C-alpha cells in the first residue's frame, strides 16, 4: 500500500507567489465553494499568469488539497504540544478549544464537505488521512485520557467524544464578530465551550428523565 504524503509541497512556503496564489484560492473556495471557482478566477484575483500557477499547482484539485494540508499542518505542532502538556485536563481542553476556535483561517467543516463532494478519490484520501493524523487522532487521545480519569461518559467511545468536541469548536469558530448569528447566540468563548462539552446544556437541577414537557 502506497504511503500518502501528508505534508504540503515545500516549494509553497519558499515562494511568496505560491503563497499568494494559495491564499487567494483558499478565500475563493471558502466564499463560493469548490465547484463555483475556476482557475481563471484564481489567476485574475492573484494577479499571476496561468503558467505561473501551473508551475506550482497541477490543477484546481491540487490547489484545494494544498490549501487543506497547509491548514492542518499549521495546527499539527501546537495541538500536539497542548495534548501532551503536563497540565490538568480541563486546562488542556480550554487551550485546545482556544486553538481550534481562533488558530486557523477558513471553515474546516465546509472544507471537509467540499472535499467529499468534489475531489477525486486520491485527493480525498490524502486530505482525510491528514485530518485524522494531525487533528482527530490527537483529540481522540485526549478523550481517551478524559474517559480513563472519569471526567466524561465511559459509554461513549473516545472517537465519538473527539467528534463532539470538534463539532462544538467548529460551530464556535464560525461565530466570529462578522457573523450576524452572533447577535442571536450571544458571546462565545473557549470557557463556555468546555463547560458545554463537559456538563451539557441542561440545568444541573433538571430531572434525569422525563416523559414530556409542560
């Protein structure tokens, strides 16, 4: 089985032109979706020629893959440090939530959706493997530790807990000051996220079960 390359193309970080192309492409992909963005759109917005773009990127799919790998790679080291830190688990969860809410640009949930809808099998496999290795596996390790310490429900798999935590982080990440929904939801914070994750949205005085609501 061929091992997938999960690192971004090293030429990108060495080239301001390649970085500009990638930044422009990422912005367009996140604004319009993968299908609605053409190579010509990216060329015009980045102010480069078509040969220049194709020197660094094979095609639109490669651009999207490099965008995703770059986002995930930027999170890999800081997340690994937080996961392995010698700090109480609640403090690590707070720090991880802060990183996932504020530490990257773009919409991770939209990126995964567009990846599954529009990319070919090889490109999907590469991004999926990077997502698992750089983000999901470290979160699952933290949840396994939380489960062993009795801080979360033992009947839920660590992977399920990781997905729940990540979903909360992605929702909070979307609620930036520019998002009009913030007026309806109220302020969000890593502390609120961790509290919701560990204790839920119900009141602690609520009955354990109920047959209905008045």
